[in-house]
C-alpha cells in the first residue's frame, strides 16, 4: 500500500481502547479491501510520528468517528448470538 495514504491519515474510524484507565486512539484503515488495525496500526502510527514527523499520536483524540471498547465487543457478541 502506498505510504502516501497513511501520511494523509485517511482512517476509516478510530478504535478507543482503555489501557490502565487511559484511552488509546488506534486508527483503523480500510484500503483496497484490506483492513489495517490493532497492533499493525499502532506500529504504523509510531512510524508516521517518529519517522515522518506526522502529527499523529495514540494518546490524543483525533477527529472523525470513534468506536469505543468494550462497547464494540459487546455489539459483536450480541450479533453473533442473535
């Protein structure tokens, strides 16, 4: 995938994951039918911030849609049992 897509930070949404009482804002990218999320997205954020000086941070709330955990997990579980 072209790095330019991530330099523009065109995320689909952001997963908000609580860790030790602090929110982590993990981007979720959808590119050409592929989804980049979780640890892969976290490593990508570090590359963009440290390697390219991009204003992206796992601890700062970004603009755009947020998807909160564990609410998301509960919705997935409810859907699976219905």
